[in-house]
């Protein structure tokens, strides 16, 4: 009986089987008309901004040039994101999605805040979008949003634990898109 149910599940859910293999590991793609497409991929500059000469804490962010991403979606049809990991680790722990603040000619993604000497570190929960991941097949996952996305600019940013900013680089590659 279990094998019959498994067989029917495989036959009637061809969408999971039809998703192509991503070209690169650790790079998100969006699915459109059965093909994987790349998000806008930008070099984002790391910034830390001290408030009140450091007594008010430090805000950590990444900024990308331009006011809008050329990759656009509607709020009723958010992207179907597919990512290939190097192992079967949870992509929701390796990536985060943030909504941008528009500042002059740049998109600014605040990823965290460090409190003053008497405070503590905290994440930027108001601009972070909660995501979850579902395994499609070995090392390939679908990322979904746990909330509706408001119109604005968004970035898929690798986790800071996967980056080595202290090792010399002050920029990272991140993937951007917009919701209209």
C-alpha cells in the first residue's frame, strides 16, 4: 500500500522532478516557465555606522548601487527560489532575505545592530523576511517566504558566518529582486 501511494505521489507531483539542476552551489535562482533564472547579482559594500560616537551602538548593513533591481515580481506572484547547497544543510541557516531602505542612489540592507557597551547584539527583525526551506532532492532546496512580501527592494544575503570580511574583503556578492 505504501509503495502504491509513493508511486502516485511521484506521478502526480512532476513539478519537483522537473526543476532543473542549478549551475552553481550557494547561488539562488528563481524558477520561471520551467527554467532557472538568475537574480540581479551585485557587489554589496559592507558598512558599519556608529551612532552617538559608538555609545548608541553600531548598525551593520550592505549597500548596492541603484534604486531598483531589474528583476521584478508582483506581490501576488512572489519568486519560486531554488538553491543548491554543497551538502544537505538548511539554506535558511546559510542565507537571509532583507528588505531595503532606499538612501539617495543606493539600496541599503540593514542586517544587524550591535548595542552600546552596556547593550547587546540584535538582529534587524523588522526588515528581515522569515524563510523556510524544503528539500527537493539531494542538495537542492526550495526556499519559501513565511509572510507576504510588501512592495519594495529585497536581497538574498549569505550568512555572516559563511563570509570572511575580516580576511580582507569589504564587499560580498548578494542577489537582489524587487516586488511591485
